[in-house]
């Protein structure tokens, strides 16, 4: 079956010239910002992110003894919660293309990590009971390829859990969200760290949110990849949790 490409957003010429340049640019951007990433995320969520991520994993069905792969694990924000939930008889593995992010992750989390991209997962078929991804869907090249890889590495009945930030529907909330993520967060990131690359990372973060395909496109891409039970839960009009299940047969 031919896979129809689904790009998460158009080419962003402010950051890279062609889509072929995207992966290297993203890796470099996160490498240089890795030491500041967790503080910026803490500020952006006002300290609520850890509980929210753990609650989402529980809602997705992650429990003791399961095998979970956290794609685009970054500094391990989702991975740490996943490792705690599966416990010592389970397995939690992180994957990320950025060596800088993986260095930070290793300093904070005992779970094993692998350098790689979600579109080319270096694992055999049916290796995991769950695949998670936290706020990184916008940084891949093709949702169709990504979801096909998720389908491949999941066991029958295995689940996908994807967390993303989505533009709110109401105009006043969209304005507040835009002001906070486009102006406040990048400004605070640079002032607090003294590093322009921290601001650039958050500028890119916002631009990918603003230009991201709508939730309906993401849901359709999951269904087209063959997943069942495809749903989207929304918190605060901004935080999206996408869930899907690999069919048993």
C-alpha cells in the first residue's frame, strides 16, 4: 500500500530552506537548547506539566510490566513518568535525534535511551505495548511514515499516546495563547538563560504550533495508518491527547 505523505506543517523558510534541511536544523536547535529545556517547559506549564503527563499515560492505559517507547523523548519528561508507571518488571525506552537532549536525559533518568528518529525506529516489529510522544509531532517530516512505524513496532492491541498543543477554537483564548507562547515564553526563555538559542527554540515552537495541520488531519492520518479507536481528548482548550490502538488482527 502506497503511503500518502502528510506534512505536519508547511516549510518554514525562517528556519530552513527546504524540507531536506529540516531534520538537521531541528537537531541543532535542540542540541544547543538542551540545558535550558526543562526550565522553559516548567515555566510554560506553570509547574503542572509533570502531573499532566503522568495522568495522560495512566489514561492511555500504561501500567506495571508494560513495554513503552517514548519517541522524541528530549530530556525525558514523559519517559520518567513512563518508567515509574511500568516499574522494574516493565521496560521504558526513550528515543531522540538530538545528542544534546539525550545527554540531559541520561543525567536525570535511568531508563535506556537510543539516538534515532520516529520515522525510522531502530526496533523489531511488535516490540512495544505502547508508543508515546510528547509535544514533538510538529517536528517530524511526515505523519504517515511516523504512524506506519508506530503501527509496526506495536504489539497487537498496543496503544499510541501523543500529546500536543493545539490552537484553541475561541478567538479570545487564541489571542491569549498566542501572546503567551509567541511573546512571553520566548522572552522569558532568553532573559532567564541569557542564551539567544533558547529564545529561537521557543520561537520555532510557536511557529510550528501556529502552522500545524488541524487535529482532524492528525486523527485521519492515524486512521489511514490502520489504527482503531482513534480519539482526541482536550484539556483547557489547548492541550490535546491523541489515542489510538493497533488492531488485534
